[in-house]
């Protein structure tokens, strides 16, 4: 297999995640993270004949539980049924958290458990969320298996996204951390070092937290300054890892209006760090919400910039899995995401 026929893994089961609500600005809006996002990207994969499109294999919960806590996985599986059984009229939305000075113990009541297992309120849960989250992890794990079996790079067209999910927290539209699950799968198959580079506009807080005290998985994220952008409570540049992991987390933050010419200097810094680390595999948490017209973000990347970005990642020379993260609102997310792959392939 060459690099000129990149495979895409995609599951139609993503449609099962079809919540009607996102809490935003004090009202419930139609979610930004909606099914048409990945259908737009898939259509572009096909119209550009990027390469074969495969459905995922079933990996079960084993590789998911290598990253996520069993009680969290159990909570997600039964959350919607528990919510309905409690007689709630709408979709499941957390509304209470363990604030400073309160006790971080898990309550029995579904409202209490929703708060215990989340860090934000914009991510509603309804029927099918669990199934779609499982399918999304299977998409990533299928891409991981293909790369472990010799593919140079594979595009995991995941939905829902994953990089905000911690070992036992959902939020930011994420439930299972697909990039972290992918990296851990490489580790469990004997890869000594794995790097995760998060290019989504938002900080990959879940990914950072999962590997924060480890030196075997290098985590790097470029993102909007958390003082001004979600997730607000993690992602600052003084977060460099702890214990064994000291020096193995790197955050590069940018202000509103950042264009590719500035952002790409951070990409260069990230690439140099990854090259020094010499991972056996690379996972790119790919968001295209860095685009100038993204409705919820504030960088100014243009469509052609995604070709350059893909080319730079290819130059690193490591076996690579791309997991799809954010990118909203506009038809251009198809062009932009696939431009990364075509830049990588050197086709355009
Ligand atoms: C998910 B991913 C907007 C607040 C932001 C959550 C953003 C989640 C982004 N009013 N809400 O990283 O693209
Ligand atoms: Mg990022
Ligand atoms: Zn994002």
C-alpha cells in the first residue's frame, strides 16, 4: 500500500447520535456537532477519490477501557435509560457539578451522576449516543489496525469526536477519546512510543489529562487561548506534564485572528518535538475548526493551508492515524479535511 491511496474508515452508525439540543447562550439550539458534518467530509472523500472507504470492525469495550474508567463506560451505556426511567421530559443535560470545596463522590441520582461524569453542559445525551460513541471508537481502532498492518496512513472519520473526553468525563461533544484509544492500542501492540498531535482549534484537554503522567505517549495541542476559548480550565502553556510525564506535554496557544503564517510556526515547533521523540506511530487529532469561517472558533486558516499542513505531517515520516475531531457549520469542512489528506499524499 502506497501513500497515494489513503483509506478512510467510516461508520453510518454515527447517525444514531442525533440529539436535538445544545445549551448555548441560555437557549437550546440545534447542535453544531450534527450528522451532516461527517457526511459532507465523506462526500468529498468520494468525489476526490481519495481511496477506499471501509466500515469499521467491532473491537468491543476492551480497548476503550484501556483509556476510560469502567464505571464511566457503564454510566454512558445506561445514562439515557436511567434518565428516561427517572421521568425526565427532555434530553439528558448535566446541570450540577462538584464545585470547589464540595465532595467528589458519585451520587445515585441521575442528575448527580450526569454532573459527576461531565465537565460541561452543551453536550446533551439521548437514545443512540452510546451506540454512536462505540462505533466512533471502532472507526479509530480499525484505522489503527490498518496502520499497524502496514498502511502508511489512514483517515478515521470519527463522529462523535473524542479529544475533550477524559478517562471519566464527557463534554465538548465528546464521549470516548478516540485519539487516546488509538494511541493506547499502539502501545498495547508493542509500540514503545506514540505521539498525539492535536490540531483542532480547541485544546485536547481529555487527551492531555489521560497521558499527563506518562512519558510513553507525547501529547501536543495547538489551540485557541483557553482564557478566551473552550475548554477554559485546561490547555495553558505552563502545563508540561507531571512525574514521569514531565516534559511530555506541550501546549501552544494563539489569540483571536491567528492566520496560518503564525499557526504554522507552532506546527513547526510541534513537528520538531515529535521528530526528536521518534514515535513508532503518530495520531493526529484533526479538527478543521481552525478555518476562517468556522462559526464557533477564532483562527483564520484558509482552505489551501490544509494542504500545507498535511504535507508537513507527511514529512515526519511516521505511520499515521488521523482521527476526525471538530469543524463546523460550513460545506468547506469537506474540502478542508480532505485537503489535509491530499496534502499528505502529495496529490495536490
Ligand atoms: C468540540 B471540538 C460556544 C462554546 C463552546 C463547546 C465547543 C466544543 C468543541 N458557545 N462549546 O473540539 O471541536
Ligand atoms: Mg488542539
Ligand atoms: Zn474543536
